[in-house]
């Protein structure tokens, strides 16, 4: 999808530059791509594919529940369906799709030629893909996990789940967490060390702030679930006793570790969503964000507080009263930074000139839905109500209002907003309004009745219910709503495929936005920016003076990248980035073999690590005598600077 | 050496093609990994003390705490390895190929040493992983750290081979430096784990 750039004769520098940065176009070359735009596109498409699969599973559940005493789907299959649905949406869609947007757009928004550690990003993609395929193959082989997406022991222990279903779940977790941890490290490094000169910390676009805050949350949250799922699989495969009460273990250890990850996970999904909201509101209100600093601080404090309220998922386990009070207070307190963001968004729109294009519609939808989800969240923070509606459809309604409101609606806004940049084509405004209308109506029809069903006592995760309970009508309404949502997604898909070929050609900056991803062509060239930019404001395309300098002097015969200082992004040094390589793919294949083999034989962890080691050495080993473009041996004295040495760069801009 | 600003361009061609320490991207990547793995260790230690509150006796009756001898010897070996590690780091920062080769090999000798002593540690933890929850968490803590000393040994070995057979270029010395930073992490992370495994069961 990268169009050849037509250059005027004599622009040999740019032609060579593009040749240097291009990934191999051949079929085999496809496995060695390291361009963040190429990987980002794959990540987006793959995550959206899993969204469709998860959606189909949701549709099957709604079909089953649409009338009482239905025998369409049996309890065993139903258990696999809701577990695979939840697991897919959390681990294979919501987190990866947000990181995918980060992989594609963060380097563009900070004005960089590439993402830091591009081969690690490629590895991350392959791990994510293989993990997801592994889950769905297992599901088709009737080995899909069936213990719920949080896989509580003792249900998930061998005694109650003797099949491989829980092992499949535990290893899927390992796949996806490896993938998102690798991405998080790359994004943090990109944001702190590769920003365009002039982009000091207080000029970083809010979406990029959201991504970096999320990445830090990933670093601290994901290890908890990796440890937990490792302990679970050890309990199952080699008879350890972490969650086995008879031998001194405790199932509550699982719940603590799981929710220490699981609650931050909600914010790992929502914070990028709020970053999207900030970007779209700024663009379509035609003014700088009101209260930029307050919004950044709100993101950071949400991240901190997100780690302090995991226990509110465990109120029904019988905790000490003091603990309950503490976590109730913490759960209510986190509404404060979210409130700050809301008021800043409202103030921005209030004082701006709003244009109601399709991306903006999704943001307005987000306001309505997420607000309702937030309100039921405050209700659920109260222990008595929490225990009353525990494990009912009220919780299902709440979590879908939060996640679909907080992430999917901004995400669809993002699809409409950034589709032109990625593909060079515009989506249809007219169809977009229909998609929004169908999704918004369908969503509320589906999930609002679930609040009432929950209050009427309908438990979640039951495959059917007797007619005498009187839940039939509301369930039928919910299923009808799901059908509308399905139509909305289908219409979006049709439009997205149509627009690839037949959509209106997009300008570089079709919305008149101010951030750097719009400063390059649509779609961007391989090197992102033929002339890398410098910036003089928060919205460079609005704020930069006409003679704002562009960067020259980066080499065009190696993948030369400018590295800048953390705080003020002053130029520091250059570094040559790695060439395309098939080794990340091969490493992912070897790691996949190890993970899957280990379900059947614990010794696979030892034997299987040999190919992984070989692949990693292949990845690291230099292929050409001077691939780093640093001075070759022999060197008489050091030429590269150390910290604190006289800056090789002076230039404040 | 400062970039030249003309009317419309910022010329960065004079900047160095790389940098050492916290200026380099490699340092940031290493720190990211260190943060992730520190969190894993911290949560595993948290699990240890959580399980401890769930059992009537810790270690359970009839089980002795791990023998102090091998764990303590290994702690000393690991700490001693910081000396050649620091010297390798310094040699890297001086771009002194001879020094890098010598001290990385010495580091590897220490690596063989602490991996070998680790085998004895496993033989003297006095409990198996399937005995009870105490045994499980002891083996997971020791196993987690063992994974780190094995992989760090292998990383270092691969880099050392490269520094002998080449092609050597200046940016490899940044790798040597960051490898030493990670070695520091692996050794220092052992100290709390040593305290927990060997001393926590002895304090009542």
C-alpha cells in the first residue's frame, strides 16, 4: 500500500533514500519486513480479524439466549464460546489493536524515520499471530478454553478441567504477553529518544502520551499474568501446588495476581482510546486542546491509580472490611482524573468550532456510552451493590459499556480518521453515518437491557434459562440489538474494502489536522518523511512558522535515524537501523513450537529452547562487515560520545 | 560538531553515528527488559509471602530450610563476578578490544562457576516442587533466577565470540557495555531472592 513516490529528475538523494528504506516486496521477503508501517498494517488487519471472530462468537451466544429453553448450543460448547469470546476480545483484539495503532502512528507523530527495535516489533507481530491461530485451531478441535476468560482455579485445575483446554488458555496468554511487552519497550524508546528536534515533552501529541503511559502499564501489569499463568500450567503439568488448598496453596493467589494485571488491563485498553478522543476532538474543534497539561497528568495518575484497585474484583471473596473500604475509595477516586479529561474535552469543544465529520460522531457516541459505563462503575465500587449483582448480567452490561464505549467507539473514530493516511483513500462519509447509527443503536439495544436482566437476577455464563423467569423479552431485544451491531460492522467492512480501490483519493492532510503524521504523504513513503521535520509547537502544522527548518544530513545509503535527548529532543546522535531479516519470524516459529510442545511435555522447555537460541543468534549475528555504519576496526580511540560528554549536538531550535 | 542551522535546514551530518550509555537506544531497551523482569521477581516474592500466610508452618513440618552453604557460596561467586564485569564494561567504554576480550572471558569463567554451583543449590533446597506450596514457590523462585543466569551466560558467550572472530566495529562496544549492565541486574536481583529463599524460612 505504499505508493511509489514520483520524484522530479535530479532527486537522486530521495530515490536512493526510498530504496534504502524499502522492505523486500517478494513473497519470501514478506516474512522479513521490519517497516513499522508494514507491521502496523498487518497488526491492525489481524487484530480486526480476531475482532470479527470474537464478534461471530458473540452472535452465536445472542442467538442461543434469544429465547428461553433453547437447545441450539449445548452447555459445553457454550462454555467454550464465551471463554473464547472474552479471551479473544481482551488479548487478541483490544490490547493488540491499540498497540497496532501505536506501532503505525507513534513514529509518524514524533517525526521519526522508524520505530525503535524494528525487528522486535516484527517478532511481536508473529508471536501475536501464532498465539491467536493456536487458540482458534484449538477451538475448532473442541479444545477451546471453557473456564471463563479469567480462568479461576480450582475450576481451571486438573481436577475440574482434565482436558488440555486450560493449558491452551495459559499458553495463549504467554504468546500475547510476550508480544505486547516487546511492543511496549519499542514504543517507550521511540517516544523518549526519537522525537523530532523541538518536540519537548510538553509538545508530545496526546495520543503519543497515551501510548507511552499505556506501555509503562504494560511493563508492570503483564508480568503478573505471565507469572500467574505459568504457576497455573505448572500446577497442571508438573504437580506444583500454588492454587491447591490441600497442599498449602490458595486459589486467592490466582485472583490477586490475575486482577493485579486485570484491572490495569482495563486502563491499558481505555487510555489509548482517550488518546484518540483527544486527537480527534482537537482536529475537529479547530483549536489546541484545552488543559493539555491537566490531560497528561490525568493519564499518568490514572495509570498509577489503576494499579491500586484490583481487589474490587474480589469483593465477593470475603476480604477484611478495611481492605474493602480502601479499595472502594480507590475505585471511586479514579473517576477524578477521568472527570478531568472529560471536562477538558468539553471545554475544547465548547470554545472551538466543531465540524461534525464521521470521526467526530464516534467521539460523541463515546461520550454517551462511556459515561454510562463509568456511572455503573461507581455503583459497582460500593460493596453491598457489588455483592448483590455479582456474576449477573449487570456486570456484563457494565463491562461492555466501559470497553465498547471507552475503546471500540474511539477506535472506529480512529479508523475513519486515519484510514486516509494508511491507505491514501477516504472512507465514505454517507456510509460512515449509517455505520455509526447502526452501531450506536445496536449497542444500546444489546447492552442496556442487560442492566435490567442483571438486577432481575439473571446470572452470566448460563447457556439457557427457563421461560418462567420472565427474562425472554429483554433477551430477545438484546439479540436484536446484536444483529444491528453486526450489520454495522459488516457495512464498515464493505466500505473499507470498497474504498481501498474506489474511495476518493486522500490529500496529505484531509482533515486540516495539526500533528506530524499529516505532514507527509498519504500513505507515507518508506522513509516516513523525505525531509524529516522539526517542530515549534504542540500542533506543528498549525504552529510552525513558514521557514521552520527541515533536517538534512542523514545518510541515504544506510537506514540512518536521528536520536534526540529525552527532555527537549535536541539532536544527539545518529544510528543506523537494522535491515529486513527473516530471523524474527524464525525465532517466533521456534518459540511457538516450544510453547505448544510444552503443553504435552514439560521437557520441551529445555529441548525446545535450542532452536530458539539458534534463531536468536542468527538474528543478532552481523551479516555484513560494517552494518552498523560506525567506524570499523581498528580504532585508535573512542569516537562515540558517552553520557555527560560535550554534546555532539548543540543546536537548540 | 554542532548541527548547522541555515535558513531552512538543520544539518545533522556532523553528529556521531552512535553513543554510549543512557544516550543509546540499546540502554533504553535493556532498561525496559530489566523493569519487566524486576516486576516478575517482585511478584514471585510477593507470592512467596502470600503463601507463607496460608500455611501453619513455613517451611512445613518435616522440611528443613535450604542448606545455607551452597546458596551463600553462590552469592559470593555472583558478587565477585561483578569485578570482571565492571572491568569489561570499562574496557568497552574505552573501546579497548584486548581488555574486552580478556574480561569477558573472565566473566564467562565466573558464569560457568555460578551455573555449576546452582546445580548444588538445587540439590540442597531440601524440598521438591510437588511436595506442597512451599516447595512449589521455592523451585519457581530459584528456577526463575536460574533462567536468568543461564541466558545471561549464553548472551555473553555469543557476544564474546563475536568480539574474537569479528567483524568488530565500534557500535559493538556499546553492546558490550549494555551486556554488562544486564549482568549487574542479574547479579543484584539475586540478593533479595537469596534473602527470601535462605533466610526468610529461618526467621520466625
